[in-house]
């Protein structure tokens, strides 16, 4: 599949750079080069696209591209942005870093709201990519790149992106931590943790359909002190490390439903 | 569709009783009667199946069935079980209540690990139903009822069911509370909360594929203090009620990944 969008330089070789690189390549967009701090990572990812590899201090000399994607850790972004060659649009992929400002270079943000783990193949189909650009034209081009890989471009200011990043942490990192807690409980009960899968899917679907307040169920919502106490006993006997989690989340639910109960 | 399984009496007319009743009826299993504390609820649900309705103190006189399902609140179960007519198997659907013991009546537990909200239609296809019976024969029959509605019967002792119930709370009630927190953050940022949906689905799929420890990402895992601090600032400015949630979950992730970091 051909594509009129110009080639991309990837700065970074981790989960985000790999996933975006794969998606661009599949959409027929050329990957011109891959940079990583380490030679091994740069060559590994570049090899998948037949792209040039750069590493260490070899970056910033001569790899202009239509779009340079800085997909590194937040702390490395500033350093790397300062070394980007002129010649195209330069973006980073961070949810919590402001729009970059570079002299005489059009810049932007290309933030996919998704969780990336190196080595895991992932589709970007339907994934929201939050777009910000130093000009309206840059935003249009970034939206074209997002649409080319099947993603859903959404304009978002740096301020909104702060909220998005926090939502991502709560909706992914914290949900995953809860799933880790489920694994611990399952292990104590000698159960398969995956038995909760249909429950998880219905929890999300119900939330989409009716919102969290109407979807809430369980002993904390009902203020069923007897059941809450039985859970506390189980946790203190077998999994005391999970008690703060249990108390904090139960309290959050109790508070969210205190008014409804007082009204009833 | 006909079915050789005998008719069911429903004791309760809430989310669980409605969902099980619908599923039984669709599988060709007769619904003989519906009991609720209030006449309105009993007649409403019984009307959907052409079943007899009982309410208030009218229960326990003359409604024998092959299977009597007590799907009431945990606190009402004991009272209702004591009033059940002889003639078939009597089960409750509670995750946190022991196997009932009734003189001369075969008893069991029929606990679907799912979240039910009255008025919401839900498929029980593939949903695990945890089965316990006063005899092996009872367990076989309960498994037949579960399979007839497309669910997945799994034998589980009362002790294991305590763990299952707690897993259900963490994987459903607590996940829903996190989704409620996402709604609050989205509202502050004037964003659509549903943009996190692809992220949620990938979070669950990644957990299924590689487990919570390998799937974990985010600032707490990386101990990225700068990002954690920016989130804390945002929360203290706009959503201070969510600070305990943020601290507790971040701490849980930090602890789960402390060893990996120390090893690295």
C-alpha cells in the first residue's frame, strides 16, 4: 500500500517507537531511520524496516525526515529535541510534556492513549491519538499520519493532555494494579485469576452504557458492613498488604454513594 | 427449545433473579414462580415468564419446584431459606454465604461471578458459575442448569468462594470506582471519558496474555518522581478527593516493582 505521507525518523526504540514504526510501515509510510541510545536496540528496530540505524552520539547529524517522532522517556525528550535535524515536523509522544518549542522547526505532539510494552504487537486501530501543533497546518499533517494508521486523531492542548495522562494512569496502570491484586487473591484461594474476565468486560461495557455511578454495585455501595468485615478478616489473615487498597477504594465508593443513600 | 431440567422458583426479583430467570426461560426451562418482598416487583418479574407471583408473607406455602433459587440480599437469605417448601434443590446465589444446611432438603450454591444491575439485560454465555452442593448428585444437577444457560460451571468450596467474592469486588466494584475517577478527571479537562476505552481493553488483554507484573507500565513503576509530582499537583488543585486513591495505588505499584528495580 503506497502513501503520500513522507518518511518518518524514529527517535527511541522502546514500546511506543516500535508500535508506531510498525503501524507506519504497514500503512506504506517509509521509516527512514531509527535512533536509540544503544546500538543493539537501534539496529534491532531499524532492521525491521530496512531503515538506517543511529545510536549514542551519532544522532542529530544527518537524518532529516518529513516527520521525526521522539518517543523516548520524558526526561530524555528535551535533550533529544535539541539535537533533531531541520527539515520536517518534530513531535514527541508524551502525555505529560508540553508542546516543544524549537527555533525555525515546526513542532507538535502525537500522543497515543494506549499502553505499550516492548515486544508486544498492538493494533492502533481506533486508538485516540491526541494532536497538538505549532501551527494549524502541522496539526492537519499529524492528523493525516494518525488516520493513515487507523487511529483517531483528536486535537488537545497541553493542558488537556495533563488530564488525559492522569486518566491513562488511572484507567490502565491502576486497573492493572487491581488485576495484580486479583492474582494475589486467586493464588491464596488456589483459583484461576482469569475467571474474572467476563466480569471485567461487563464492568467496562456497563460503564460505557450507563456511567460509573449507575453501574456501581457491591458491598461498599450498599454499606454492607458484614461483608466488608468478612473481606477485612480475609485480607488481614492472608493478604495484609492489600488492606490499604481495600480501605481506600471502599471509602471512595462509600463517599460517591453517600448522597444517594441519604436521599433514599 | 425444550429442556429436561425441571422448573425453577425464583426467590427475589432483583438483578440476579431477573438475569437468571431470563437465561433459564430462554433455555426452555420453566419458571414456576417468583417471590419478592413487594407485590409490584414479584408481579413484574413473574409477568415476564407467565409465572405465579408471591410476595410479603405469601412465600413458603405451596411453590415446590425442581430448583428454588434464593437470589436475595445476603442478610435476607437465612430467613428465606427457612421458609422454602420441600420438593427440590434449594440454592442461594451469594458469593459470601456458606452452603445452606436445611433438614431433609438438598441444598447448594449457584454463584455467578458477574455484575448485575436491575433492568440491564446481560448474557450469561461463558460466565463462570461457582457450584457447591450438599451431595455430588446436587452438584451434577446444578452444573446441568449452568450449562443449559451457556455458563461455565466450576465446583468451588465455600472457602474458595470467599476469595472469589473478594476478587469480584476488586475486579468489578473497584475497577468501576477507578472508571468513576476517570470520569471526574475527564470532566475537569473537558474531555470525553470514553477515550480510554481502547486502553482499557488492551489493559485487560495484556494482563490475560502476560500477567499483571509484566504488563505494568507507568510513572509509579518507573519511579518517575517528576511525573508523579505533576499528577499530585493537578489532583491537589482540582480533585483533592482522589489523592488517597492516587497515593495508595502508586504505592502498591512501587512496592510490586521494588524488587525488580533493586535487581536491575
